[in-house]
């Protein structure tokens, strides 16, 4: 849900501050 809102906002950058393996999932979902 949050990624959908970010994509709709036409953001130029997203900062993903995380040290857990979940950060990889965020990066993959952003590309889709």
C-alpha cells in the first residue's frame, strides 16, 4: 500500500533505511 502511494506521488527518490533482508523485497517491488 505504501509503495503504491509513493509511485502515485511521482517521487524522484526513495530512501530505504533497513538492515534486515526485507530491504531487498522493497527494492524488487519498486521495480515492478
